[in-house]
C-alpha cells in the first residue's frame, strides 16, 4: 500500500507530530509513506524513519497555493498512491481539487482527518469531503455531525491520537545526566511543587490563569512553581509580554520558569509534579496531557474538549470547570498533600499500535490493496 499525506509543513505542532508517527509506524510495516509539505525541521526525522518527503508549498492561504493544483495532480499521477490523506484545510483544498481532476479510475481513496474545532464555514467544510473522515476524539465527531449535518455518519471513524507505551510508561524516569542538566539550568525548581503547562504561548492556552493559581498556592505555604514549556510564534510575542507584565505586577516572577521550545518534553513531564491544561476554548485532543498520564503523573485540566475525555478514563477528579482557578487551586493543594493514584497501564485505543492499525483499517475500507 502507498499513502500520500498533505500537510502545510513539517515544522512543529500536533498535526505534524501525528503525521510523523504514522510515517514511522507505516514504514515499519512495509507501507510506502510519502509526505508532501512546505518542509521544516521535522523532515529529517521523517525521512530517517523511512518516509519520503516531497517539498511543495501547499500550506499558504494565498492564490499561489491553488496555482499548484495542476502540479499536484501531475505528482499524484506519477506516484499513483492508494490513499490520499488530507490533514489540514489549505492543503486539503489543493489536494481535493487535484484529486477531482484525476480520471475517476485513477483516483486514490480519499481520507480526511479533523484534528481541531475549525471555524464553521465553507472553507472548513473541505475536511468533511473524505470518503472516510477521521475524528481524533468523540467531541470532534460530535462537532462534525452538529455543524456539517450532511456528512454521512457512517463515514466517520474515531481514532484518537496515541502514544508509545515503550516511551511513555509509569516506570519511566529521566536519566541522572538529564536531571543534573535540568536543575543546573533551572535550580529554582529543585524540591518544588512544579506545575507544567506545555503548549505554544497563545491566549487560547490560558497561561494567564497560572497567575492566580500560583499566587493562591504560595499563600497557603505550598512551594508552587509554574513551568511554561513552549514558544511564542514570531510576530506573536505581545501576549507573552502581557503575561510577563501581569506576573511582575503580582510579584510572582520568581515562581515562573520559561523553557521555550524543548525536544525533551517527556523528561520534563516526568520531572514535574502535575501537568495542567488551561485552554480557554476546547481542544480536539491534548497529546501532552495523555503523555503525562501515561508517565504516571497526575493531570488537571479544564473540563471541555478532547482533554476532558482523558481524565474521564484515567483520573476523573482532574476535570475542573472551565476558568475556575479557585477550584483548580483547591485540587492542587490536595494533590500536594497527597498525590493521587494514576492507573499504571495505558488502555486502548491510546497506544501507538492502536492508532497505526486503525488508520490502516480505514485505508483498506476504501482501497483494498495489500
């Protein structure tokens, strides 16, 4: 079987990570995996793990992308994939138009993945045009059926993002060398109650809500420290500056650690006391919270979107009403006194092997190639 994925780039982000993981899993099973994107820092790993990458800038929201539809159609005719898998809206439009221009007998099976709560309009509706539509959580399936009611329900398949239990398991702990380097870089975190908030520095991620949480925990004598793991996109630094001003005014600069972009999130999650999700709008899934839970670390998050579905299974008390920083503070104070038990086994369908096999099963529904 030969699969072609279309994504805007392979620079960073959850969608790109899923494409990278699919490539690794498919290649290990002898499936030919090809990614077409505008490139990025993840390409080297993608190719090292057995996939082929073709550079084509199909992710920009401009007319230039649609001028490449003809070239994309010719590329698909040359590759002759069994499946064309569309993962993002701009590449999906280009890919769909190229696919429609192929002779019907030459068209590969068409799969789309809905990775997020997109704005509801004709532009986003392209993600429901697949012969099969993959929803990354139950709430995304509900979103599709609510906002795009013409979508055949029988075409939707729920395949959660997943993690490797070999890499993320409750027995894992960072190496002594890593821990030494971590505390050399951030000595203020040693022997503290560390609250990790991973994700890009954007208003939607809720970093501002860390301020009252940290303030109130400190007022109770709890040595809380915020660990903000992520970066602000170029040109989007003003929100981070706003957070820094608020932290300074609250007198909490000593209680916030900013790591920027890191490639060792597994080690950071394992080293921190609790992982938080403070998203102001529901997220489709929430990969880092699942990773933390699999590592045996407690997770507390605002109870909406795909993140809510994880504590429902692993740790129900970790679900907090959206925006209720007082309830979050009270929960964390209890967890500081007595850490909660977290299940030691990662259940299906959250294992990486589950995700890989589920995708292959969907592909074979519409393209029965061996």
